[in-house]
C-alpha cells in the first residue's frame, strides 16, 4: 500500500515546461531553446536560463505562472490521494516559487525546487541548487537530486521507500523512479525512463496513475 506519491512538475503535473512559458513571455524563447538543446550540464543550463529572468518582478512571474495549464487529471488525482490519506510532494528542477504556487493550488503537502533568488521583489538572475547528486555523471549533473529528496521525504514522514511512488517524464527523474517502491514513467520523453519504470503511462491523463497504485 502506497503512502507517499512524489510528482515531477514540468510535463507531469503541468502540461508544458515552465521555462518556455517564461521565455515566451519575456522574449528569450530562441535563446532558451538553444540552451536547452545545447551540450551543457543541467546545472550550467539552469544557471544560464535563470540569467534571462534578471530584473523581472515576482508579480510579472506569477502572472505567467497562473496561465500555465495543469496536466489533465492533476487536480482530481491529487484530491483522491489526499482523500485516501496519502502524502504528496512536488520535486522539480524548475523554480521553487512555481512549485510552491502549485503546492498551494493543489493542496500538496511539500514542494521542492531550485531556489530563484529574489531581492526587492525582483529576480536577481541567480539560483541556489539543493541536494547534490551522488552520481552526477549519469544524470548530467542535475540541479536537484530527486532521489535524495524522495529519501528525505520518506524519512520525514516515517514511510518506507517500498511504500513510495515517484512519477516523472525525463532523465532527471530517473534516480527517483528507480529509488521509489513504484516508479511511473508518465508520457516519457526518453527511453531510459521507460526502462527504469515499473509502470509506463503514455496517455496525458494523471487519473491513470490511480489505476496503477493502491494507497492507504
């Protein structure tokens, strides 16, 4: 019986990628796509992309965030998990300010992301990246280690890893999908995620998660 479900954010809880919504809104989409497709480590990529947000106000950021669509079935799935007494969390290599917004909107228990540094209500262009990855080469030196956060959450809640679920769509989710009791590849973007997962969901509807796990 599963007692903790951890969701990736971009492409899993959200139908799209946060940085591209920001890039379109603030006029750096071409540069963002070039960096995303370039041969950078994930940490380098995160630092470069955050630099384009320098000077943007938090009010402007949140105007964009409120327009990012939830994945189909996200609200119903979180609601059902909560109703059954299951703990939930968002773990993303996007920004903490965005993860916190959707944590509040959906009623998720915890949220973790890259800290976007703000001073006087404006983004400085700098970030802080938590939880160094113990195996950086495999995941491309990620800006946040999702498996370490999953383990920390399980410990905080007093839940064995065998009773956790991790849901993600991309390479940065590999380690937490492998570490969880049940790993779910949701609309997977890379083959290795499918191979790592216990369950693969190809349809973009999070309600299908509920068919594949048993919770408290």
